[in-house]
């Protein structure tokens, strides 16, 4: 490996653990290969996101990563974003960029459909695609790279009031996603930045390595990114005058109410009840898919062992068989055990990994399983010689250890939730 992944560049826990566990492999500066376990976890997260976005009326699309400079020049962001854009020319000397976001593209897409009827709004379009940003100093592994996956939703409404209803709807869906993942997040007032708009919030995971500085009030639950505050406000809460405390956070989601900033430029309008064209009120909503994975590992893991949000673990269960040649090996019929498991707990089909490296000790395989963060480890150890055989089951996310018969294990596993 040339110039990638050296120990001197391992700047955070999640990056170090993901490299050590073989979840990612550096490709070039700020870009990574996502290896099978990471892809499985990412696909689960996308399924959860799809479920929540579609439950509020979201429709999934897929827009080109390669977008014309003309779109960005129309919104004046071609110059505003400067070196952040990956720019290129085609063989005809036409300018393009690899999109970090798609406000321009989606607004043009909707405008091209002609005047929508007010009856067709709200319109909620979203995608999960690769995004590109020419970071000056990519760092922290998947937390700040030059190529990453993001879920971005764009909404079109008939009025400011309706747009703010949609804004709350999507924000509540974000809350639901993070709650299901068991991640302790903070929703803070934020600066709209280059995207623009009148209202903006970030979803932050508090973490020591977080690049954002947050101010929070424990008396009234006010929270804001320090970028939105002036020097006078940084000591006392602007809502209740309580004492503000400072924290650092990793931004994993961002919401914007855009108004007509983009619909005015590209002519995205709808016909009202009087059949008159009215500009759509827009919002945009981002979730950092690969960043959520890395941030979750950062905040949940120990120094040496990965811990996943249970729903996102690449495999829910790891079964460690007896060592080859041991008495215990003769006392368990592994194919029969697996068949019973699949028949009794069908939702775990494809979620159980058998570590059949029986030439290794149970202790060595248990160490590997703990490092990879399977939520549940079933060990066929010395107690399977008892009558009835007793298995050890370790629940990694809460540290609990149980000793159960095969029937007890099957009953326990029925309660595991999957996505």
C-alpha cells in the first residue's frame, strides 16, 4: 500500500478499528474500498432509511453524479464552492463537476415536467448515491473523505407553511431513524452555509473527535452549532438565560428549508387553484450514510472491539464450534443445529455466521468475534457435554452472558430484530 492507511494517519478510533477488522481498505487519499461486511451494514442502513423515507411519502430517484457546469453557474455556486468541486472537461471542452449535492439538478428535473398541479404536492424525491467533495485534508477514515454515500431528499410544497410542515415531517423521520439505531443524537440550530435557505438544523452525535462545536442548555434543551451564535450569546442560553455547556459533535444529518431560492432560478412551479403558476417552496435533507456507519462505530466501540448499532451489524449471530478433535466436537451436530435455527427463527436467515475454523481454539475465535462486533456470540464449549447440552451466549452490546440449552437459545433468538 503506497501512502495510504499508515499508522501515523490513523487519527481516530473508528478508522483504526475498521482498518484492523478488514471493513475498509484505503484506495487513495480520502477514498476507500468498502469490503463485504461494510457493504452489508450499509445496505441495512439504506433499507432502514428507505422504509422511513417512503413512510412519509418519499419517492426514490437516481440522478447523475456528473452534472453540467451550466446548472451550477445558474445558481452561482460554480464560483461559490470554489475548489470544493471536482471539475472536469469532456472531449468537447464542456465543463462538468462530480456533484457533492443535487439541489440544482433536482430543481431542473422538476421544472422540466411542466407545471405541476397543486394536487400533486407535496412532492418528496430522494436518492442514496455517491457524492464527491475535494476535501483539502481528508481525515478520520469514512468520517471525512472525498467520496462518500449520502441520502439526499428534496421537497416541493405549495406554500411556506406547507413546506415547514414537510420540514418537521422529515426531521421527525430522522429522529425515528436514530432512535431505532440506538444512537444518542442532538438536534441543533445550524448555519445553512453554501446551500442557503431560511432555516437549518444539524443532527449531531456527541464525540470527542467531532469537528463541530456545539452549545447546549440543559435547562430548556436549546442547542446550536457555535457558528450560529455571536460572542454575547455564547455564555448564556438565548431562550431561558441558563448556562450553556460546550460539546463537540459529528454531523450525521442536515435539514434545510430553502424557500424559493432554487425554484425561482430554474422555474420549478405548480398551478394553484386558479390555474396560475406559483413557485414551489423547497426543502432539502441530507443523511451521511457512510458517515453514520463510521460515527456509530466511533461512539459505541471500545478501544479494541467494534460495536455496531444492533440493526446494522453485518451478521447478528456468530456461532463458534468446538475445537477440532475435542470431546465437544463429537457432541454437536452442526448441520442439524443450523437447520433447527433456520426453521425456528426464519428472520435470521442470512444473519448467522458459523466460525468453523475448528483448528483454532475457541478463545482465539472468540477474540476475533468480539473485535468484529457480532451482537450475539454462541459458543459450543465444555458445557455441551452436559445433559442436556448447555451453550454459552454472549450479548456484546450489553455485556450480558447466558448459559442456555439449544431450545433456550432458539427462544432467545426469536426476539432479535432485523432490518
